[in-house]
């Protein structure tokens, strides 16, 4: 199902939130807050506002948002949102060789232990190897740098999901 930005702008707030459910993984509070700032002239303006909501949230809310994202390579695909399933399939994580999946699980566990939240990356256009390389690099970064990077990646994911909903190319 695709909609136009004009149609989204015209919806009552509760329907606007429902239409954008999943834009931010299990975190409709972001879209709910942004609904009051309509109308949006462009998809980028909508994402800019929602990312502003994220940036102005407390650190606890930001970490909860990050923790709402699944581990990449999650074995239990039925636990993932439809969008996450499609994104992980598109990156080849579902059909990755067992040794890559084992390495991914090891790095995911080390990352979560070090940073206190899951590794989040916008996987569109990435291969499993690229994701593993990025995870290995980001694992070593300081926590505050990774918190900011995870939030930026979440913004990219939201922009990609919004573009798909509106059937427009992402910025």
C-alpha cells in the first residue's frame, strides 16, 4: 500500500500514526509527537522532524528506541516486524552461510555487551560481508559515538521505510 504525503498530512492524528506504524521500530511515540507539526512539505521534512523528536528525547528513550530494533541475523524471523524481515532478507542475512551467521551472532553479542544496545545499521544496499565489516569497526568505538551513530542509522532506516510507503526514491 502506498500513500501520498498530502494524504498523510490530511489524516487525523491517530490515523497518521497508524499509517506510519513501523517507521520507527515499535516506537510510535516519535510519529505521534511529529503529527502535531504537520503539514510536511516533503518526505525529508517529515524525517527531519521525527529525527528532531528522537534527538530531543531523553537518553533513556533513545536507548529504548535502539533496543526496540532486532539483532541482525535474528534466527527467529517471526519475531521481526515485516519491514525488518524484508530488510534483512534483502541484505542476504537470512541466506548467509552458517559461518557468517555465527560470526554475526558473536559480534552482535560483543557489541551489545560493550554498548548496552543492539547494533543498528540501515542494511539496504549492503551485503552480509559489508554488515560484518561495519559491525567489527563500530564495536570498538566509544559508547557515546555509537549511541549517536545508532540514532543516525535509525533515521536512515525510517527514511528508507517512508520512501517505500510513499513509493518515492529515498534521499
